C-alpha cells in the first residue's frame, strides 16, 4: 500500500477515538444512560447503529460471493430481511413498551431469577463478538502482514476501548461514521470496476454460469436451511437493545424496516463487488482475500485506503456493538447477581 493509504486508515482510527471519547452534552451517569443512551435514540441514529452492528461478516460475504455468486443474497440477505420485518411488526413495539434494560430482565420478571440467570448466560454467548474479532485479525494479517494474534488484540482494543467510558452513546456516535464509510468504500470500488471493465455484459462473459443463478451451484436444501438459521434474528440481543433505546415505539418499528432497505442496498454492493472479484482475479487459493486483492488490483492509492477503511468500519462496528451488549450482560445480569 502507498503512504496515503496508511494515512487514511490512521485518520479513521483517530476520528473513531475522538467520537468515542467525546462525552455527550447533558448526559447523566445513570445505568439507563450508560446502557441505552437515555432511551432517546432517534430514527437516523437507530438505523445507523443497527445496520452497522448487524453487518460484520464482510470477509465471509466476500468469500461466499466470490465462490457462489448472487446466491450470497439469498443466503446472507433475504432470510434475515424476512425475520427482521417480522421482528419490526410483532416485537419491536412490545420491546420498547417494556422499559427494560436487557433481555434477562424480562426473563427474570416473567419466569423468576433462575430463568433470568440461565437466559443471561445464553445472551452473553450469543452476543460475544468472537467471529468478528477473528475477522479483524485476519484482515490485519492480509493488509499489514501482522501475526494473527497482534491483529486480533489491536483491532479489538481499538474497537471497544471508548465504550468503557462513553457507554452506548459512544457506540452510536462511532457507528454513525462507520455507516457512512461502509457505503462510501463499496460505492467507490464499484465505480472503478464498472468504469474500467463495464457492467453486466462483462460479468456474463467472465463468470462461471452458476454465479448468475439463484442457487450458485448449491442444493436448494443448502439455501433453505439458512432460513432456519436466520430465525435467530427474533432473539438477537442487539435488536432488543436498540428497541429498548429508541425514543418511542414508532422509531423502533420504522428503524428496523428502514434498516432492511439499507441492508438490501449494501448486499447488492457487496455481492456485486464479489462478482467483479471473481471475474477480474484468477482463482484464489483463499477466497477470503477476494475483497482486499480486488482493491490492490483495481484501485489507485488513496481510493484503496478508503476501501480498506470501509472494511475495517464494517467489522469494527459489529465488534463494538456485540462486545458492549455482551459486557453489559456479563456485568449487570450475571456478575452483579
């Protein structure tokens, strides 16, 4: 990478820390303020934090779309949209009305302390950001040739350090920036790909036939099973936390519906980028590297740095969101009791 690429990544990290450590005006020190930002999450902030937190597996998306084409949308997109819409209409408003801080609180209130504790353990496991922490390490390994452990430690520290002081408000502030960077980076690489190689005609001429059919060469059962996996959306702790933090029920419901539209747009961008990676690059031994390799092949200095920042923003926004939820569950619902 060129010096300007490193400079752009460094400026992104500085902006992240500045936003994370900047204390909001008028914020009190109550538990509700720390965990839910005082339940005043506006619609734009709700969408930004939910979209970024829930979309962290960017290297996996690149690997799948490079290997199987547009079926990426039917595996990692459509089933999650479906259950997010169900959540919006049937659960979001009810969650906001409860005026709770966490899911285990609801379990304890309804079924007793023992059930609340068991639920807290499962929520803690479900919201632990382990796969995204690993992905940060892999990305640092690819871009900087760091040892995996160093990328994991450095990436995780920079993703979560500000939330210890600023709480959920700090997470939301940083995720607004990361939301913008995610879309900007992938819009940029698609612009260069289309400008240099052309559009659909180029893809049809240079992709395996299975990449442009709905199943991608996989069995229908392989696709269908993801619709069962996506049911986890209905118990996703980050969904509930955002609904608890929304300023009203309407914000919670509409925020999820708008987020589905944002995810659909971003899935279009990431899947199309994966198709260009497969069409432009020779077969890769490790398809996880498809996005970073495409940027090296296609983008000039500066633009390359912006795209790498977009990948970091996509992963780090998920690490901080999941880590914060997991930490609150561990501290408030398990250790404190």
